[in-house]
């Protein structure tokens, strides 16, 4: 299996880098080491983490898999779910609605990619335009208020310093995904079809159905992110998912998943997400202009991939 | 290899950190704009810096790179964690601020709005450039003076999600309906935040409505596009452009006649007032109904009921006076 | 291979018909649509996308991609603007555009080629880096109030009717067409797009060609920057933010194979025209501009689905090659 030492080494490097970042900022600005920093970093990690998990599954299952529409899916799921509630759907159904919308939008991506064989980059570029555009056009850009009050503690509360949504959604989801990937036949299939599609087909793995599932899951996770955003902000924002497609890709690749699929794991993705958010917070903490954050994250992504070059040279090409 | 990586990281960290010097124990006031890198907020920053120097506080100016509400909230949260004594924000999404207000209160810090308000959030106060009604009414009244009451007028706005811009559009629409029933106000078009898109939309609107008499650029980022489009279409004098545009942004269009007038306040004065207000909040100095602010020409009114500190009436810039203003 | 050389294929014809159909609908709904002013405006709005789209066409045909093109245009435009403000001769300032574009294209190409990073990933990373660069180059301000000297040269018409921009575009497309057909560079480019490994085995200098195409694409963004500055005389922070996705959409719509091996220059031209015609037409018939991206997306996916529906070997396409 491709879960090799290379992946582990990357994970260790990532963890070291993360530790270095935390240590560096804490030394420079002692206030940074306080516990409530962790709370706010996790608070701002949830959306990216959920979306990145879905993105990770899509990329992992190969076939040049990529989902550029995740941000649009988050926005549109939030908007559609709130519009449904406003139109008379019972508010108690809001979680189901948000996740359901996401699932549906993800399924559309999956069908277009697997049934019609359209390259994922182009298929999801199209749906990105459609999802993000529809969310804006339906609302004219204005947020839809009226999220029921009982949902707000889910978005704003903390337990022992950890945001409720991080504890109840992000952690279980990542553990579940990691467990499934590591210990089940399903997980081995995902790696197999990412690693070598031809042989995966030959041994009878339902490649297309697996990929369809990956896109559907990515959609459902984006729907879950939409739900968190509703509970957090108290309204549906038509542009809540802006930039998430690129940020999630950065997190996935930084987390050690190969863009060609089949290599990497989701725990690295979670680490990368928290690291990116920490880095941004830290830079801000020491008052480095926000524009540098964009560049530093981009540079980090490139550097992490250049790193692959070193051991790659020793291998057969 | 590992050590190489660690070294690179360390080098990166030092190079980034060395730029920012640790500050003395002055009280800190921060302002978070809706987006960084546009002249309007740069002017506010400059005013804020001047005030910080005059008042002996440390001023922090930081904001999102995209007009992204989550990024903005994250920045505000960060400033709270940093223990910045008074934090002002030109809010992108009014609905997202309330949890942060609670978080700031818990940390005994002051969180208030400036330039764009979140009235329901429990913020300490709102530093307003002018009333929304004052801004909307002034603009449409001045425009109708030039186009006449039975004109067709188009609206080009920037980011469709900016709540303050949408409020002004609402005021303009309400005023037009109530006072100028013959006026035909087209639905607003949104260009995002790019000026070339604004120019394209403005051009398309003029083509679609040959009887178009006026074009309103609501977002400051749409001002150059609208002015440019009117000039390119050789419609100077036929179509009157206007908007909430600073003299620096619109100067050449004001002079060419593409935009015979624009409406704005002095953003630097607003930035100055914002920091001054932050200082009063830190010192727990109660605000009076009318306050004399050193560094500002006119007294500033405060409405204790709504918590609005008002800079004053908006200014109207025309070819006659535009050169007196350097912002 | 012969499909790469067809001048007018099915796709191009279909796009042309779509453009015409859109035109007919818009004329029926808005009398102003066919006015000389509007036709000129639509053509004007196509200029940058035509040039940037040509670069993307070449990149995609080679099996590459670049999502930073909008920012490259922005950086080149900033260079031109700064030189204009510093009082340089407009020709000198204009020349800086393609040079800066070329230089950045080389950087991008070097990261992709020598870093052996999949192009989509590398350029997503560089997107962040170049955004920071744009901000720093602008110093957090806008470049505005540029002198009209450049506009006088590049925003004008020859013989009072043919826009200078289209003379340049026509010449560049002719060169690109000939290069793809007649020169080793073009043949190598398509060969790499067809099968990079085989191209390498055939002795093609794969790295040099790939680097070269990124440089060419950068230079094209730089040329587009000249026209951008001439028209808008203003550069702000968000410059070019939607350009890359629009360009990729237009090029794919035009029938260039994103997996490489086939370039359709004429398809790109029609793809650009169709996207801009729709954007303009929608405003003209009074549809809110917020729906425009939805239309672009629907058009793109619609075209691809129809193509698929016509029946092709689906599985063969799902080749493992990350863009």
C-alpha cells in the first residue's frame, strides 16, 4: 500500500513545522501562547477543515480528482437551507436541509465527472460558477437572517475551550475518515484507485461508484460547513464559501495528499488546516500586514512540494 | 534535509518578525477596514495614525485582503486575543459581530463599529461618517438637480454583499420613490470589486438605455470605471456620473465633466474620529451631545440613544472646490 | 494528429452558430444591441481575454495550466503604469508590459518544470505569492490618474474603424497559428500534450518547450496589460481577479483539450466572444449582473455534456494526468 514512509515523514515534518510556528510566535509574543488563542484558532478552522476533508477524499480517489466547487457548495447550501426555512420548512430540519443540499450538489459533481467522463477540473469549475453565482443571485448579495436561536450555541459555544462544532463535527469526521481509510476495504479501494486506476478496475473495484461517493461526501461535508456557518453567524451568507476552494486545496496538498491521488492521509490535512489558520493568526498577532499571509501560505505550499523532489531523485524515474 | 527545512522555517520566521518592533505600553486602538489596499480605507488609516500620534495611543490597522466576512471576523477575534484595548471595525456582515462583542466584553475590551454599523450587535458605539439618510438623499437630490425629475438613472455597486452600500442604495430608492415619482431608477448592477467590470457594466447600461441621464457609482471601487465609461462613450454632458467617490479618485472625471459632482466625507477625519472615540472608550470618558475633538474642524454630535457618534454632513465635491481636498 | 490542424471543426462551427443565435436573441430583445457603439464595446471587452486566452490555449494544449494569468496581467500593468507616471516615453512603458509578463512566465514555468510540481498545484501556490506581489507593487494604493499618452496609441483605430488592438490580436493569432502548424516548437508542444513521456523518448527538449510556453503565455498577459492600461488607465488591487477562470472557461468551450494534444485557436476566439457577448447582452436586456457567472458555468458544462452525449469513449478520457 502507498501509505509509505514518505507519507509518514511528511506528516512528521508538518508537525515539526507546526510546532516551530507555535513556538516562534509564542516566543515573540507571549500572549500568543494563551489558551483562548487555541479556542479562536479552532473556531476559525472548522469551515476549512470540513471542506478540506471532502476535498482530500476527492483528490485521494484519483482520476485527476479535484473539486473547485466546494466554496460555492457551502454558500449555496447555506442559502438554500435558509430559504427553505423561510418558505415554511420546519426550522428543526435546518441541519438536514443544509447537509442534504450539500450532498445533492456534490452528487451533481460526481455524476458529471463519473457518468459523463468530464475532467473534474472543468466539471467543477463549471459548477463553481453555477453554485457560487446562484447563491449570490438568489439573495442579491444580502444575508438571510433568522437562524433559530437554539442552533446558535452549536456555532458559538465551547466545551473546555474547544468550540462545540469542532468537537462534535470536525474531530469525529476526521477520525471516522481516517479509520475508514486505514482499516476497511473501502479505504484500501480509495488508495487503490488513486494509486493505479487500471489495476483497480481490473480487480473489479467499482471505480466510478467510489468516485461518485467521494464527490457526494465532499458535498455533504460542505453542507455541514454551511450548517456551522449558519449557527455561527446567525444568518446565511451568500459568499460564505469564498476562497475555500483554493484554501482547501492548499491544505490538502500541504497535508501530504498527492494531487494525482492514492497517496496521503486525512490527519495530515487536519494538521495542515490548523497550521494554516495558526500561521495566519500568528502573522496577524505580530501585526504583519494580512496580504503577506496569502503569499506565505502559497510559498509554503510550493516549498512543501519542492521537498518531494529530494527523495524523488533517488527513486527510479 | 530535515535540518535544512527547519532552518528555512526559522529564517522565514525571523525575517518576518524582525520587521515589527515591540511597542511600549501605550493603550492600543485598532481599526479593521472591510478590505485593505483601497484609497478610501488608506485615507482612514492615515487619519487614524495622526490621531494616535496626537492622543498618545498605539494604532493598529489591519484588514482582510478580500471582502470576506469570515476573514474579517477572524482578524477582529485575533485583535481581541491580542488584548487590544479598543477595536473598531467597518463591518462587512453585521450579523456576525455579536459573538465577538461578547468575547470582547469578557476580556474587558471595547469593540465598536466605524464607517459601517452593526446596530443589533451590542457594539459600544458607532462612529458614523454621516447618516445613511443624509448620504442617500444628498446624492439623489444633487443628481436630480442636474438630470431633471423625469430621468432614467442607473446604479453600479461593487460587492453585492456589502451591507452599508446596500443600505445607501435602499435610501436612494426610497427617496426617489417618495420625492421624485417620475424618476426611473434602474435596478442596481454589481461589479464585484474590479473597476474594469464596473466600466463594462456602466457602458452596457448606457447602451441599453439611450435615455440614461445619470449613473451612480455606489462603491468607491466603481468610481473610476463609471467615469471612464462615460468618457469612452463620449457621453460627457449627456450622462451625469456621480457616486461616493473621494476627490483623489474622481478628480479627473469631476474636471472633465463625466462626473459633475461626487459626495463623500473626509475619510481621514473619520479615521481620526474613530481613534479618538476609541481613546474615550478606553478612558471611560462619557461622550456629550456635542463634542469638540481637537484636530477636527467641527464639533461632533453624539446620540446616546442609538450610540451614534456623527462626523457631520457629507461634502459635495464639484469642479469648483475639488482642488481644495487632498484625499 | 490531423484533428489538431483542422481550421474549422465541428466545435468551432457550433460556437459560431451559438454566437449568432445569441446575437439574434439579444437584437430581438434590445434594439440597442446592434448599435455601432455596442458592437465596439463588446469587441473592446474581449481584448484582454483574447490575448490571455491564447496563452491558456497553448498551455492547455501542452497539458499545462496557469491560474495566475490575471495577476501576471496586473503586475505587467503596474509596471507600465509606474513607467508612465515616471514620465517615460509611452512606447518604452508599453514595452515593459510583455517583458515583465515574460519574466513572470519564466518564473512560473521554472517552478512547474524544474520543481516537477503539477501545474495546477504550482500555480495555485503562486497565485498567493503573486497576489502579495501585486499588493506590494501597488504599495497598498491604486494606480490612477495615468496620463492618456498610451491610450492615444493603443486605444485608437486605424483608418477610423479597425481598432489597433485587433490588428495586434490578429497578427499574434496568425503567428501562433503558423507556429503551431509549421514550426518544430508548435509540433513539439502538441506532442508533449499528447504524451509527454513519448515526446521525451522521441528526443524533444520537453523542459525547454514547456518553459517556453509558460514564458509566451506570460508575455501575452503583458501585451494584454498594455490594452488594459490604455482603456482603463487605472490599476487596483483586485486587478485580473476573474480573468483566469474566464479564460479557462472560454478556451475549454472553444474545444481545446484540457488534457493536451489539441489546440483550437479559432475555438478560443469564438469562446471568448460568446462569453463576453452574453455578459454584455444580459446587462442590455436588464438581467441582473449577478447571474452572469451562472450563465458562464451552465454554458461550459452544457457544451461538454452535449459533446459527451454525442457518444465517445468515456473511459478512455479518464487518463491519470493531473492537468
